[in-house]
């Protein structure tokens, strides 16, 4: 995870950490910048780099995201590491991607949907 951590810290701030909870690989992200026009502009996050609820990976943020169009995509809430976090319904981001690329793939979907 050292190379992955460095790549993640460059993109998402100092303090990226990995945890195991309920058999899930969780990566905490201190600062996630959302695509232009999305609300909130920034958030902390937790990337689930393992299957959860029928998804290969999930990107959870501290608040639901409203797209540039004003639409809030379908979301789910999950308690991870003692925090209630929110994820949009984004499929087909494989857990085989390096962590930072998986997170960027999730964020790109927000941008395309915006």
C-alpha cells in the first residue's frame, strides 16, 4: 500500500489510512474534491476497495452529492468506521484498479452525470 498511499495522499491529502472492517478493505480519504459544479465542493470520504452490496467498489462521502444539474443521484447510507457515509449508485469500478484510480473513476462518473 506504500505506493498507493503516496498516490492517494497526493490526490486526497495527508492522512490516508487503510482499515479492515466487516471483512471490507476501507481507505479513509481526508479531502475529496468533487467535480466542478457538484455540491458539496469537497468532502472527506471512505473508499471501499472490496465488494459491498452488489457493487465491486464504493466511494462513500460525508454528505450526499448534488450534481451540477441540480439532481441528487440515488444514494445509499452505510455506517463505516463509526460514521454515517453516503454513496451514489455507481457500478463497474473494479477492485482490481489501484486505489487512487478506482476513486478517480468514481469521481469521473459524477462529472459525466453532472
